[in-house]
């Protein structure tokens, strides 16, 4: 019995580390949806680009880990702004299905553009610090898990502060609530949306670098499955709700780790989509969302 509890706690720790990365990616989904009502399916590929930016910063420029992750976030933020300006802004008043197809097209463009430029072969992410192992009684935690959790929590806290306590954050909330009224009040809609894409892309890039450090491998298609899972996390917590994205990411990571811990590792990906089906059936607004009736 004690061994079983120890294994469950160990999987819980692993799940929180993985879930914090899902949360970083899910935050981008939920921010963009909150303002534009757009599911940006290219967001997982921004996460992939962030991993490569971090890889190049470390191997090409010789930067240490923290400057490399900052540079990766800046690079991904620039890509997010470019994607919004060239792909989504001209489609802003188009039908929803056209915008959705555009998002899928951008996703494929980023994936296969990277395959063209860097080849489809996985690359080994360089070790940036030693994976020191710490023992807390029967539990084992390594330094990578601790660093991933700390960085994720700091970035989530920074985002919460920006959204709730800065002028830019107030503009984002105003545009999310009513874009037309915000425009009449003098808020620059285009700049606010571009800033939202930049922040969301930067958070995804941080997640990409952390995954590279944790799994020691990156490839041009690495954003497909985590991107979809992060979308599931955003829906689980309540898409458009920032705390919901954080909660959904952590829950999804813990569920996956527990499923793998009981010997069903081949089912861990399916578990995410099973959660999505249940949440859409029984609480489509998400755990922190509120059901709102619409007049038609």
C-alpha cells in the first residue's frame, strides 16, 4: 500500500511539471480566443519555433539558459505578430470557417517550412544544467522539474499581473468584453490584438524551450500533439479564462501522468481527448466558465 502511494505521489509530481508546460501553451489559446473568438491552431507550431529559437540561442550563440529562453520568447513574439498581421488581420471580418481554415493553413506552413529549412530529423537539445536529483523521503524530484515549475509559475504570475494591473491589460480586457465599445473609447484594437498574439506566442515559446530541456529532443512536428492537448486544457478550464487555462493544464498533466503510472502509457494521449468529450458533454463552458444563454 505504501509503495502504491509513493508511486502515485511521484506521478503527481511528474504530472504537475508536464501540466505547467501545457498551461503555458493553453494561456496563448485562451488569450487569443478571449479577444478574437479565434482558435489559433497554429499556436502549437509557435511553441515548436520557440524550442528551435532556444536551441539556436544555446548552440549557435552560446547563451546560457535564461538569456536563451528570453531570446526564444522574443523571437516567437515577433513571429506571432507577423502571423496575426499577415494571416488573421485581413480575415478578421470573414466567416468563422474561413478563419479556422486559415489557422490550419498557417499551422501546416510553419511545420513544413521548418522541415524545409532544418530537415525533419530530430535534434538533441543541449544540456543546459545538470539534472540534480533530490530525495524528499520516498519521493524523488530532479532539478529540471523544479526549474520548469518555477519558471512556469513566474510566467503565469507575470501574465496575471499584466492583464489585471497594467494599462495594456485593461485594454485587452476591454477589447475582449466589447471590441466596438473599446474602439469608441480610443483603444487601438489592432495594436491590442497584436500584443495579445505576442504575449501568447512568448509563453508558448517558453514552454517549447522547457520541453526541449526536459526531453532533450526537438523536431519540426513536435507542436502537433502538445498544441491539441493545450487546446483541450484551455477548454477544460474554460476557454477565454486565464485561471482556467492554468487549472486545465495542470489537471491534464496530472491525469496523463497517473494514466501512465498505472501501466497505460499508450492510452495517455487518448485520455486527453476523453476528458474533452466529457467536458463538452457535461460542462461545455469549462470548470471555471459560466453557462451563458444567447438570444437568437
